[in-house]
């Protein structure tokens, strides 16, 4: 699905790398992220940046899908009226924006878990190209609140190229 430029310009922007100007800098997924997503009154589009590990190349990637290997679900407790208790996550990711990044499948792991080399091989055998910690629970809440998600993951130690962000603002999703 291609999004209109105006929708990308008004999108909620969350950055777990805390390095991108114009994005809400957040340390890790938690109640603050849930509140931001549920209480946003703008377009139902979330641009999310997270740190990724085990990427096939040392470049940022668009997320095309995910595997929830966190062992949990952030939609516990009373249901919030912003959406369904069990949201569909099919086709939630926006991937056809013209930013020239490779895409891949993220494995969401429980925060703090550092997988062994054998565990990374197992994750890849399940179909994931890399793993991260914040993206998947944030995406589940976004799906619950009826968002589409443009997710970008950045290699450990790298920052997102500012020209990529300009492409999102100036031409992403025409």
C-alpha cells in the first residue's frame, strides 16, 4: 500500500535509537509508547525506528513482516476502546515507499535477551532476517489502534541517514 505524502508528514514518529530529529526519542517499549500510540489524534500511520541486530548487511532495512518471539503480548488487562482486543496484523507494514532500502523480516525478542549464535541460526531458520527488541510490541499496539506501520531498523552502532528521512518527508508515498 502506498501512502499519500500528507499522511506520512503527519505520521506519529517514534525512535528507539534516540538519534533522529523530529521523532519522539524513547529508550524502550513500555507504557509511554502505548500511551503515545493510543492517544495520537493524527493520521493512523506510525513511522518507527528501532535498533536491529544480525542484519544481513550493514545498512538500514524496512521491515516487511515480523515474528513475535517475545513470549508476550502488550495487550493485556482491560481492552482499550481504541481498537479490537485481537487485531489483525496482516499487511500492517508499509514497504513500498521509494527510499531504496532493502527489506526484511524482524524477529521480536524479549528485551534484554542476548541470543547465542545457535539461537540466531534458529531465528533465521524460522524466516527472520534480523532481530530487535522494541518494534514488535509497538507494532502490536499500533495494530490494536488501527495504524499502518512504516518500520525502519538500523544496525547496531549506526545512525539513520538524513537523506532517507528527507525522502520520507518529500516524496515517500506519492
